[in-house]
C-alpha cells in the first residue's frame, strides 16, 4: 500500500494522480478530507504530530511518502518538524515500510554554482537549520541500518493547483488576468523552478524502485533561466507585454509587518537575489527522464489552471 502523509498539498496531489493512473492501492492521510476518490483509494484522518493517530492510519503501508508542509513560520517549524519526523520514522519502522521524504533546498544555504545531491549543508536561515536537522535525523537512521529511506528534493514549484507558488501567483496568474507581473529579487539572476507534474511522476518512480533507497535525489527540473527570460516567455505565451514590478527585500519586510506568511519569506530572500541553480542530472540519467521545459509547462498552464 502506498501511503501519502500530508495529502492535499501540491506534491501529494501530483503523486496521487500518478498512483491512480497506475491503479495502485493508496492511503491518503491528512487532517482534512481528500478531493480524490477511487476503488483502491482510502482517506484516513490523522494529525502527523499525534503518534497514535498516525500509527493507526498508516497500518499496512509498504511505501510511505512524506509530503507534508507546516505553517510557514520558523517558530512553528522549530517545535513541530522534529516531532513530525520522529513520528514518521517510527511509523516506517513499525510497518517495515520504505520512506520517501519530499524536501526542499533550504539546508544548502547560499550556493555558488549548481546545487547537487552532495552539496554540503551550510544553511543561511533558521528554516534552513531546521531542514538540515530533520534531514540528518532521517539519514542517520538509514546509515545505522534501521530504515530504508530516501530524500527527494526540488527547487521552487510552479504549476500548483493551490496557486500559492511564487511563479504561479506573481507571474502566471497575473498575465492570465492581463495584469503586470511581480518578481521577487534580481530578475537578472538565474532561477530554477520544478514543474509540479514532474514532481509527482518522479516521486512515483522512486516509489517503484527500491534500488533508489538510502540516498538523496534531486527531482527532474529544467535548466535554470533568468527571471527576465521567464517573464518574457510567460508574457509571450499569454500574448501580453512583459511588464513587471520588482519586489526588493525592504518592500518584502514592510509587507511582512502586516502578513506573517510574507514575513516568513524575508529570511529566504537570498534565494532571489543570487543565482539559484538546481542540478537534477543524477535523476535524469538514472531514470532516463527529461524534465518538462518551461515553454511547454507554461503553455499547458495557460490552457488549464491559469487560462489567459
């Protein structure tokens, strides 16, 4: 049984679609009911911070995918991520299940050049320190031979059904409405974006391949473009002029005074005013997977989620 923890989020939804397409037996676990249904799909309510609830909900799992997200607040992360990871590791051991943790790149900090699977952890933020800690917690269990697990990492998303991702919210949805876009940071810097549908497919592939266990994978992501190139590509797709407003760190901070979610992004601003290059060549070569190009991804979204 394939069990998704944190069902309802963008990656979890993309993975659910893949599992449904391949007629797998699926257990979705979250605090809110799932929008998905199927003959071989069940939903179980559970709080991942509550071990007895999680243990009961995940009983019988063979592959567990941790796709959970927490409120974007460093104090919440400090308190809850270590507890959540501890619970998930225990449940994976209890079921003798393989565990695949969908992660981000915060633990790398500011990197000169491409981020790779062997890039050392040098976090530049509180959230980065927390993510480094839970990644090390998981992989220490792997190294001790207590668990079969892998970490799957991605760059910033686009193509989410929630519309909350940076590129979706600030560029694609704006151009779909014939409005000026917004760009956070330096638009001359390179920035990688992972297409959410590819993330679902890649997580499915890892779930089907036990040989992929016990290591870190960067999921398939098209080569980085500059912000200006992405803006021009999006504008061309939507048939609008490539107008945009640049949001600098001070503006972000001032907006954050009135919005805690925005304030939570201020410490991550370094990702936007330096090159942010994500290398997924290991996965692409291992599984012969070609990432969706930005041109194709944005074109598809202009015809579906963010119609022009």
